[in-house]
C-alpha cells in the first residue's frame, strides 16, 4: 500500500490556509487526489468527465503563482467536482444523457465563474441521474455510481457523482443541484453534508434546467466548515438570473460557532416521523434530537396534514416544467444528431428525442406534457400549484413560531441497486421529506445523523427564507457533538 | 357581394426597433445585414443552462403602445411559455404572453379609430403581448415547398416583438389596410418602430365569410399585401361557397410573389400550446407611477396631429389625414412649411404629387425626402409663386427629380422649363396656331368655350411652358381683333 | 382521471412531445404511467376551488435588464456543436 500525502485527509478550509502559507503544496495535493481517483474511481465511478492531470496541474501552477503574488482567493488551489448538469466552458457537459453526449458549452455557469475567480479548480464533471431525474444515480445514460459505504447500494441521487467524489476523497468539495432532494438525498446516503439554498440565493445561470421553479445549485462537503466556505463563494446576486435575490457579500464562516447563536425552537413534523420510516432511521433521528436538547434547545411537535400531498404535487410541477425545459433538445444546434436532408422537422426531432433520451426522462416528459395539455391543466398542474400555495402558507405560519424544522433526510437507508427502480412510486418516495423545501423555496441542509450498520443516515434541517447561516450554525453544533465529520467510507478506507 | 358578410381580424407582429438589444439578452437588436449566426449568445440560441432576463425598455415600449391604443393595462407583467416545435425556435417554445390561469397579457381591450369612406370607425383591440421573435429560415430553393432542408439563421431570434390583436371588427380588405396604416403611424409617432425595415411589421389575418369557416393567412409583410391577400381570399372563398364547396377551417400561407394564398400542411392533432407561466421570469409589478410617468411623456399621436394640421395650417381633413398616415411624410410636410410657408400648396404637392410618385416608383418615403429635400421643394414653390414655372410643369418636374436624383434648378434649366410669359413670343406662337386651325378659330368665334382648344394647342407647341393665363388672355384678344369687334 | 383509453392517450401525448415509444418500451411505460397517474390523482380528493395557485416562490421583484449591448458569441462558438453547417447557416430539417 502506497502511503498517500497527509494532505488528502484535510478539509477544504484547512487546505486553503495551508496553500496560502505554502503555495507549493498545491501540486502535492493535486497529485495525491489523482492518486486516490486512480484507486477508487473504478470501484465507485463518480466522474463522467475527468480532466487530465497535466491540465489540472497547469491550473494549479497558475493559482500557485497568483498566491505568491498576494492573491487571496477563498478557494485557492482546491479541487472542485461539478455535477454534469452545470455548464463548463470548453469542458464537456452531458447531463448524463446520450442527447448531450458531446456537448461542449461555449460559456461557464455563474457559479463556475465564481469558483474559478476564487482560485478553485474544476477537476471533473460528475455522474448523475439523466437530467437530474432520479434519486439513485442509477438513471445515468452512461454508468451507475456506487456508494462507497457499500458498493452494492446506490449513492442516492441525482447528485450521486458529486456526493461520492467528495465522500471518497476524489475532490475536496463539490457542486450538486437539488430539485426535489438531489443534493440532500445523496449527501445523507454517503455521509456528507449538502445544502439546498433558499430559492434565488445561488444563480441558476448555467444550470441545465429540469424543474425551474424548484431547483437550486448547492455545495456538498465532508464537513460543515467546507460547506459554508463553498456556499459563501457561490451565493449572491447574479444579473443573469431573473430569479436571483439581491443579496451580496455573504460570509457563512461567521456561523461556525460551537454554541447556538440564538435560542432556536426546533419543530418536528408528526407526519414525517410516523408512517413509512425505517426504524434505524428513526433511532438515528431521535439521537440527533437529543443532541440539540442537550444544548438547551426546545423541540416541539407540529402537524401539517397537507404535507402528504406534497409529493404528488411536487412531481406534477417538476414534470410539467421538465417537459417544457427539455423541448429544446432536437439535435439541430448541439448534441445527438441525425441527418436532416429530405426529412421533416417532426420526423427528425422524434428520432433524436426517442433515441437520445432515456426511459425515465421520456416518462417524465410525457407526463409533464400531459399535465399541461388542454383539458388536464386545471386538474393537475393548476391544482398542484394550489397545493404548493397551501404548503407554502403553512410553512410561513410555522416559521413565525419556530426557527427550524427537522426531519430525517430520507425515510430509509440507501436501497440496493435495482430495489428502487422496479416500481416508479418506490423511487419517488425517496424524496418524501425533501420536496417540501423545493416547493416552498426554503433552505434545507442534510447532515450525517448517525452511522447504522456501516451505512450513514441523514438528518434534514429546514429553515425560513435566507436562514442558511443559522442552519449552518446548528449543523456545526451537531457535527461537534456527534463527531460525524470527514467520515471515511468503508470501500475507500484502505486508500485514504 | 355585401361587405357585411365579411369578418376580418388582424394579428400584427411588430418589432420594437428602437431598442438597442433583444428582449431577453444583451445581443444587439440590429441584426439586419449581418452574416448568419453572428448575432447570438447562449440565451437567444437557447443553449442548455442559459436564462432570460427581460429588457426593461421593452416593457416601457409596450406600455406606450398600450396607452396609445387606449388599453386596460395589467398591474403585473407575466411571461408565458407557448410550446410548439419548429426549426426557427431554439427552445421549441416561445416566451410570450397569454390570457389564462396564472397568465395575463400586458394590455387588453383597447381600440384604434380608422377612417372609412369619409367616416370614422372604432376597431377594438383584443390584447397586446410582448414576445420574442424566432430565428429566420432560409429555403435553399427559395421555396418552402420544394426545399429538401432548411438553413437557419438565429440572428433575429429573441428580438422584442409586440403582438397586437384586433377583434374581428374589420369588414373589408380596405379597412384592414387602413387599420394597419393607422397602427403603423401610431408606432412611428411613438418612436418605437421603423416600419420601413424589412420584416419589422408582419401580419396574420383571419377572415371568415358568412356560411364559411375561419381561415388564417400567415405572415404577410405589408399593408398593401394584406389588402391583396384578403381580396384573394374573399374571391376564393365566395367562389367556393357559390359552388357549394366547403371552406375548411385552415391556415394558409401568402405567396407574395405569385400573389396567391396556399394551404399549409394540415396537422394530425389540434394545436395544444400548453401555456404556463414561465418560471424563469417571475412577474414584474407595473406600478401606477410608471404608467403615469410614461403617459406624461407620450409624444403627439396621429389623431392629435391631424387635428393640429387642420387648425394650424388650414389643411383639409383629407390632406391632413394622408400626411399623418406616415410619420416621415408628416415630418417632411412640417419641415417644408417651416422653411417656406405655403402650407396649403405644400400639403397638396406632398400628397398629390410627391406621395403619388413615391408610391408609384416604389421608393421608401424616408429616402425620397432626402432627394427632394424641403429646400428643393421650397424652390419649386418659389418658382411657382413667381411665375417662373407653372403648376403643370411643377407636376412634371417632381418625378424627374425623384427618378434622376437631380437638383430642381438643373432640371428646370436643362429642360428649358422656364415659363413663357413674354407676350411677343407668345403672340408669334398664337398666330401660328390660328393659321393652322381655321376651323377651331371659327368655332371659338361663336362659342367662347372652344377657346380652350386653342390654348391647348399653344401649350402643346411650347411643351407646357406657355403661361396658361396669359395665353388665354392673348387668344381672346386676338379673336376679338379677328371678329372686328373693338 | 383520463378521458380516453391509455393507449390513445399515449399516442396523443407522444405526438405532442415528439417522443416515440418503442413497442418493447410500451408495456413498461403504460404500466408505470398508470401507476403514476393514479398517484397524481390522489390530489383530486382535495377541494381547492378557493385557493390561489403559487407558481413561483420568489418574493422579491425579479431581476430586469437595462437596454445595454453586451457580448455575443463568436461564430466558431456558435457552430462548434452544430453537426451540419452550410455557409454559416445551421442546416435544419424540411418544414413542409
Ligand atoms: Mg405571436
Ligand atoms: Zn442573445
């Protein structure tokens, strides 16, 4: 066994400080991350596109030089894994779909510009469910990503590649996207932290749309400090996104305090801890609650009956928006193409779309088309949007009384391959607790709650609008008390 | 065929050419004449991940039009996605507006007053939409029907359009034309649209005859062609109805070259645009304050200007209306008057001569006013008022100036157009004419009206240069001499 | 609650979305679709006639743009991903 550099186990926040005092360490760091990738990538398969080491080293050398000249980039020298749903200039972006298998974007997403601006280095593009449609990363058009805690289990999804890249030490931090739980579910399943920010806090410019009104880009990291660091960089106003909030200069590092920054009142929702929850999950959940109570925080129980309609409402809205967002894939301007001469547009488009999209994507486009179609719009799309309103009002009301809502991130521990896919509803159920935050636009973080039978279990904290700082504060306290940070999954423990 | 049997509604698409950039991205709105696909960005090319951000000036422009057309204005701007697949549409949906749950057009329920057969008519406006223009398809064979593939240029994609939809209040092709002319003039007066730019104004026309179905004619590019296409459709449909054939509810394409309408491919399923509020573009509040601010800044509109022309310049209703039907024409008129007065003479010349020739020669008015400049036109008026030329000559000079792009003076002297007012010269010619037309002279001696013939002969001999009043006077004098009366 | 036969429904929807379902896929899809539509139908038990819909959660005024020209893409960038190009145009299918 090769002894890897000590840098590999270090967190992003710590590394940045080290690089500032000794910029030459960046090279050692990059090489050692690539050594890990060499060892674990065959097992877990996080990356769809990994940049060649020499290119990344060249980028590292540039960052080193700027650091030497006094550059103070907040991510200087860090390797960042990016979900392949976020466009990267001149770096292939596929959305894990055959229909975009060779797409080379001519522009960067705003979050990528910001990361590069702070000295971060994109290491590669990570695997996901095709067009972010899925909760297991089994729906990639290319290959499945495995959970490093148990290679027979799914890593969760759709940001499974990013979660695994971080959990398996193939990158220091990562970007995911979350439409209905796509950051939080894989974070929970792989023992890392991930946050779905308040809608509008992080620019969506360059995020390939699935459910426009629901989704946000968010950071994924092995500990709360690293998450706060990356969130501080990507959050804030962007004139290229009409839904961007006019907030600037955010620094979430200020919330990394070992004690509660206010007397948080914590609510648990009765409907989320009764039916359909695994006992192991519930046990972990209760242990986490106790940690908060030990800090002197009040925990109370509330009931939100409408929540049981959140899941169908979520899927109706997400699919409706998806059917519209995915109309543009017709093979003419980019992506999977068939020859056009002598054939009409509907023939050509139908062939491209039928061959280019995978089954789950097709299903969602068809259903989304259906719920928007004449005669069904009121019954499905409009009605779902009304449920959304009721849910929104309930949460606004609730947050006048409490500061944070906690739920298990998922009702169960990670399924084994194929388990969730046999029945579409089983797959959708994985998102039961996470979709609420997307429908209401509220921030929600998933943190490790416990490790049960060698598999991590996640805890979700939902807060009011723009309460990311407080969520981070609570997550940090929980992390200190539980010691659940920088976890090393079983499958990679021999390598890092 | 009674006009009452015809119902016509128009859907006018006009680009807001006064904007510097497109509707949802910062690409230049000036796309004309650029090489294909050189005026696009990730947004207007519909690249994955790109997002629209609305141009605030486009909203202001739409509000100006809404106020000018006396519409009810929505208190919120909502964009809606309209879904259909077509190669010129990069996202395969158009960001537009709609009247439905969660959606509302920026303005509704307005009207335009048009002149019809000497009277006035109110044509109702159903709604005004802001929407994006698609790209442009070029057919390699020149024809949609015979091309085996298409060539797409997205330079136009995303240009800000206003869709102005009328109620089916129009009763004839002539009324339809009057509607478009009036609307065009309003848009020009608002300073929003240069309607002379190719493709800046496009019209879809709906027409139904009693007993028939609604037929839509797509993409007509001028007011003249709207009149032509509708006339063609009326003939086609009434013939069909006479022979008992069914007029199908369908969409037809106006072939501007062959001057016919042709049916477009029939779709298997009915259109289902699946409108829903665009989640990329949350509603923008339209405050009363903004509307008031725009209202205060509204420039003079055609109806007000017509009134002013009648009052200030003493023009007839007719002259004022024709002048104001095109903003450049009205501006030209006023500039000339500013330069040399004579509003009535100038009004007549601009409408009856200048405008007539410009139409006939198919020159753009904006180009023509740079050839026969106000200075030039005023020189002609000066020569007329000082009997250097006569009105007949003036009418001859105008097309020549326009055709040869020559200075007025040069033409007058080169063509030797100077009025013959010299009595000696005229008498010599009159003597010749009298000698050559003994019969006419006899007639004229009995019937004073026959004098005109002799005047005409003198004009012919002088190629119109003889001063007609003087000629008339001299002939009468000569005839009196001949008849012997003192 | 479909107003038509599931197969007829699928044909209509697949024409609208330009997605063809192969005969091998059809059975799975129809089966899944039925389940999902039933799942969607659970919301029909609610009477929501007096509820306003919520389409977007943004509370702030959206971002708008001044009318200022910015950068466009170079023609190389535009055509980089295009498979069929002719004289700078993007080659597309027939429209008739
Ligand atoms: Mg339109
Ligand atoms: Zn653009």
